[in-house]
């Protein structure tokens, strides 16, 4: 009875379901789940290879439908697993744009080693690309996110941030709850990082 | 394309201001503006007008059409006409919104104007919904939208184009299956994960 | 099946990865589409036509090694769609949900149908079944149904944005509805001139909230991995790229 | 006020420099017309809105971007010594920020498509002549790197442990845009005989007329600048 309660491909499918279900920015990489899927893939593959060789020597087609089914199951596992990685990759990419080149350590812990590597590679390539635009003049694409309305904006400081140097060398002390009138383009990253709040 | 981008594009519209200062012309990349002479009207882009007004360096001269009588006529015409009438500015909503919010004192009968412009927008928007309905039920995937302004298009964006995409895809699918019942694996709209080769045991 | 796939619909609608710079594109299935994978997880009723050796494990109600002809079993779409439409092994039994709306479609009375209740993936599931329908109705039905309901979608996304459509809508429709509600919100914000402020990035905000929760829930320290330790991580230096 | 007059003159001169730069770059074209900074900006603005509305990646605009970036850099240089509260400084700075926003938004939009359709775009560009490539050289480099980072990640976690890929499998995984996506279009000039439906129905587009239509049916008009997306 219980044999068909778990179909081929169900574990791989659960990976995706759990990923979607998670309310976190990115849930911990499901090492165990991924390993189980890879094992299933390997098992299916080996069974098929074994039976396929007996099929080609005897010409007996009676196992053909089974081979067929297993093949589909293998492809299904693969697709689910790669979709799992692809979705995680999207979220990792989003982190580069939202947090910047350094991710908070508690979030970083959710990534597996190849994912950390991917984040670093992505970050590096993106930075190199942004520097290379316009014959090396460069544009920061993570800034200038919204249509500009004014050169200066009113901001409130949400934490004790410390000193902040403007392009012209002026130094601003960003103390919690202090309010400032600062160049929009230069403080945009701090607003994005939650250090400052844009109030008008 | 959200309304802030529509506004950004609309801010390029030229509008007349009366500066309270004098200055030589400015050679902006987008074209020269000025000279500015205190007390004399000069045309500048809307974004500049709004900035100068906030700095209290000018008074904004509302465009000719921002006036009750004209707008009443436009509203009546819009109600009468089956089609979208041509608006006095292709960014009438953006211009009205920016002028009336940055310089309400420069606009006579500002509140009344606000209401009537909103009325016109609403009439046009509901007309748009009705014509969309007719157009979709008429099996179209193409429609003419003359005189519709950018912000009005935004009111059905992206839901209208997205709906049409799906409808068209389902229609293609229905037609394809009618043409060829014995086809395989072409389901799922263009991707279909299936290529059943005989070699499911590659090594 | 229904509750299961309804959960999938709810999951499909959660779009975590959508952030400001990814202006979400319209749904168009590709290899990595989680939603398409959800749809193809759906089961279809099939009649077995011929003895299939060693495939008895697919039949929950039998103990036999082989799959016996005449049995009716449920098979996932991901397998079905790899077979030829006129394969010799199985005959696909089309679900009644499409037949059941046929009359409403003909009478152009589809707006009141609780489509999501009929099937959370009414349209996409129907797409996959279209080739198996020898009468060519399903394809026509899904296309006509959406065509008839677009106006309704436009209206409800503008007028009752607050009331969640629950399971009145299928997954595709719910996405369209979301998009419509979003447009409307952006427009209202714009009219109130409140759309122009630069905002904290979504992920940073989420992370801050989480950290505050963690700080509150365990005051004995150790609050979450790297909890307060990196509070002052960005030093006086400007974020660099 | 002579100081600021000089500034305006200098800024004005730059427009001429721009013309020179352009004429030089394209001097194999027999009648390369001089181009003003204003024209460059207009071209970039159109490219930006087209890119935001088109489902696929459009032709790159490296030349125009470089011209505009030089112009912006030059203006910043000229304005460096001005008082930050000077009327002229403020107005020029505001315009520069608008231009920077357009360029950033434009390139971000392209990057997003490049990341979504990486392999598809690389494959297509491989079949195109050097002058018709959609990717700029910098974008092409980025696309290659991105593809290999993804590959490396997939390989380390999964694909190296899986049976060899079959023929056709790589193809299945290519993510491509839906070219039949509906777009809003405005005709720049009169265009006759545009096919607008599956049943080969044709219409003539009047200049300034607006339409909603599947992208694929009008992509060539965008390319030829006979129409633009809005």
C-alpha cells in the first residue's frame, strides 16, 4: 500500500514547496533534501542502465514503458532540483542589490559554500561591469533608483551611524534622531540601508 | 512603468513662468532656457518650474487650458464622444498635478479645477474599460488607442497587456490542438519539457 | 487533491524574489518556472490499457507486480505529458471541471464562477490537457473563459482591492488581480504625492524586523546568529561598489 | 557675472566637442551628420522607453552612452568651482541627475533582461554580424561571466552528480522572452501594411497614432525607428 504514497520526484518537489513556503529572505540551504534527490536520480539512472542493456541484448520490449517512466522521473527530479537552485540564485542576486556587496552574517549562514562563491562572483562581475560602462567612466546602477525630484532631501537618522563624508569633503555627524538636509544622490545608499529615513 | 516615471517623462513639458530674478540664458543639454528677466514670462521645463517655484523664485503661469470654461467643454465633449478626444496636453494630468500641488496660489479656482480634471480622467478611464471589454470580446489582439495619454494607459497596465498575452496564448493552443490532435509535447505554451529521445540511458 | 493544489496556488502567489529592480515580467512558463512545476505536479486520472510490466507500484490499490489492464490510476502530469497523446498504455480521463463550465461559457455567464475552487490552476492545467481532448472543447473553454472574465478582473482589482479574492480566482487570474491592485495603489500614492520618497530596501527592512524580533525574544544574549554584533557593521565608510 | 558667463560658454562649447567626437567616430560613414548633445539625449530617452517596454533585449547604444557620459563628465568638471548654491549650478546639476537616472534605469533594465535570458541572448548574438549585436562589448563580457557563474554554481551543487546531459537538454533550459507580449506603440511616421493579426489582417499606421499589439508584429518598426514603444 505505502509503496505509491511516495512517488518518484516527490522529494524534489518538496524542496520547491518548502522554499516557497518559507517566509525568510532565504531559508537555509536544504543539504539533506538535495542529497536525497541526487541519490534518487542516481538510483533511477542505474536501474535504467541495467535494464536497458538487457533490453538491447534480448530485444524484449516489455520493460520499455517502465524505462520510459523512470526516464521521465529522472528528468522531473532534475528539473525540480535545478528550479530550486535557480530560485535561490534569484534571491541571492537580489541580496547583492539590496544589501550591497556585504551580506549580514545571519543571512549568509543560510547559504551553502557554492552559493557564497556565486554571490562573490556575481558581486565582482557586477562591479566590474558597472565600472566599465562608457569607456571606463562607470555608473553605479545600484543607485539612481527613482526619478530624481530634488537635489537635496530631508532625512532623519535612525541609528548612531557616525561620521559621513560628503563628496565636497564636508563631514556630517549622523546621530540617532538627528535630522539633516543632504544631497539626495549621495545619501540614497544610506536610506536604502535603513540608516537614514527620507522624510520629505 | 509606474506613475513616478510617467511624471518624470511629463516633466519635460514646457511651461511659462514669471521669474522674480534676472539671469542669462542657461544652455541645458536638453536645449537652452532663458534669458530670465524679472517680471517677464519665459518658458521652462516643468521640472525646473516646480523647482523655482519651491524656491519662491517665480510664479507659474497655468497653461491656457487650465481654466474652468475650457475644461467644462472638454468634459462635455468627452462625455458625448464615443472615442477618446484629444487632450490639450498629452500630459494633462501630470501638468495639472504638479502645478496645482506646487503652486496652488498661482492657479485661480484651484480646487474646482482639481475636481473637474479628475472627472475628465475618470470618464476617460471608464471609457477605456468599456472599450477594452468590447475589444476583447471581439476576439481582437490588436487595438487602436489614439489620444490616450500615458497616465491613462498606465491605469490598465500591466493587467491589460498581460491578460491579452494569456488570452492569445490560450487561443494559439486551442487552435494548434484543433489542427493536430496527434501532436505531442507541445503543451504548456512554448516550453514543454519533453523531448522523448530514445536514448534515455546516455553514457 | 483539491486542498493540496490549493496550497500550491497560495505558494505560487507568494513572490518573494520580486524586488524593486526586477519589474516582474508576465508569467510565461520556462524550464525553471516553479509555477509550471506546480501545475505539472497535478494528477490526472488514467485507465490502463495494457499490462505494464513491473509498474504495479503506480497503482495504490493493488499489490501486483505489474500494472493490470482495466485499472484506473492517478498519474502526475509530468509523466503524462512525456507520452504520446495516442499512446498504447493509458487513456486519459479528462476531469469534469471543464465540461461543467461549458454551459456558462456558451451563455457568457462566467464571471460568477468560483474558478479557483474548481481548480487552482484552471487555465494552465487545462492547457496541458488540451491535446488529449478529442472534441477540442477544453482549449476553447479556457480561452473563452478568460476572455469573458477580464473585464471583471479589471473591475475588482480597481474597486475592491481590499477584499482578498480568496479562491474565486484561478492562479493566473489572481496574479492579474495582484498586478491591478498594485497599479491602483501606485496611482493613488501618486495622486497624494507620496510615491516619490526613497525607501529602505525591502530585504534590509525585512532583516531589521527579524533582528528586532530576535532581540526581543531572547534577551539572554546570543540573539540570532550574528545578531547585534553586526549592528554597526557598516562603518563610517560610504558603501562602495 | 562674467565668471558664470564663461561657464555657459564652456558648456556650450562642449556641444561642439561632442559633434566633433561623433563625426570622428563614424567617419567611415560618408555623410555622418554632426550630432548635438540634445539629439544624443533624445536618442537615449527613446532607447530607454523602448527598452523598458520591449520583451526582448534591443540593440545596444554604446556610442550614444559614451557621448553622453563624456558630456556629463565635462559639465561636472566645468561646474566644479561654482558655488553649490549658484542658480546655474543647481539647474545644471538637476538636469545631470535626470540624465544619470535615465542612463542608470536604461542599463539596469538591460541587465535584468541579460540575466533573465542570458543563454538565449548569447546564442542569438553569436549569429549576428558585428554591427548588429544586441550586447555592447561590456555587456557581452558580463553575460559570459554571469552564465559561467550560474553554471559553476549548478555544477558544484548538482549537475556534476547527475548523469550526463542529453542532446536537446541544454536547449530546453534556455529561457527566452515571450515575443508575442502585448506592447503599447506609437507610430513616428506613416507605416503602411502592418500585419496586426494571426489571419494576416493589415492596417496602415498614421503618424502619431497609438496601438496595443503583440510585440513581434512590430519589432522591425522599432528597430527602424518608424515607431516607438510607450
